[in-house]
């Protein structure tokens, strides 16, 4: 686990090296929990129109998906697993990542949900008749080894999402545990993620 904020290019380089080592059989699987300085990242489907205001550094991520924001108060989890040992099923892997986040949120009594045709984990607000994204998911699989992962909004500055169209979805907003009235710390979020991990991935 990195202390402080991890620059995005450093995270990419570290992941790439680890993924190569897992493929080579010289390193084990890893889940890496980090926090980035304010950053916009472009997935392989990102279009120029999705970047509304490049007020923070912009990086090509190489993962699937569109535009994502990373920043302080958001827990990014990079998941490096060998799918040759786990069934070689990318769809099942993404479903498991979603389940992991849903079960972690459940520990805060937050009902995270999947939405057909929309990536990420969503929280409905029946009172306002809206729903907002609380966690983004973006993956890459290189010769059956996974990298990239999930980003859970604990207490980021939600105004920072205004510089992009998050994941290409204009009609819904973003939320966080704090916005939902849950003053969780990053450590508490990590504990929930770690406890839920063993339930989903064993």
C-alpha cells in the first residue's frame, strides 16, 4: 500500500511490471490500494468530447472504458490476477469485481447496484428520483493477467468530476460515501474492501 498520493504514471509502470512478472511466474497476484493526485484518465473508448475541462493532468490509461477521474478521497484498487488459474472468463471476472464493491458498500448499509448497459456501481436516491455512480470499474487483461480495477468514491471533491463526462454518461451524476451521509475514513473503506474480497475471490 502506497503512503500518500501515487502519481498515475508511476502506478501504470508498477502495474505493468507486476503483470509481466505474474505472467513469467516470478511474482504472485496482487491487489494494490492507492490514492492519486487529481488526474483524468482516458480509456480505450474515450473521445475528445468527453474531456470538458482539462484542469488536471490527462493520461492515456490503456484500460477499457471512457473518461475517469482519480483524486484524493477516492480509493483506487488495482487488481492483478492470473485468470489462467481462475477460469479465463473476463465477463465473470468483471462481474466479480462488481460484486466485490457491492459487498463492501453493504458493510456501510449502502445498496450498490449494477445497471444494464452502464459500467460501474450505482446508488439510487428514491427521494430525488435519481441515481449516481459511486464506483467506477475499468479493466485490462493482458495474456490472461488482469490490471487496472475499481475506483470507490469515499470522500473526493465531487466538483472535480465536472471536467469530464464520467464514463461517457451525461444523464447521471456521481456520489460518494460522504455525500450519502456516511463519514467513512479511507481505512474503513479499505477494511470493507478487504473483508469483502475473501467472500468473492476466496
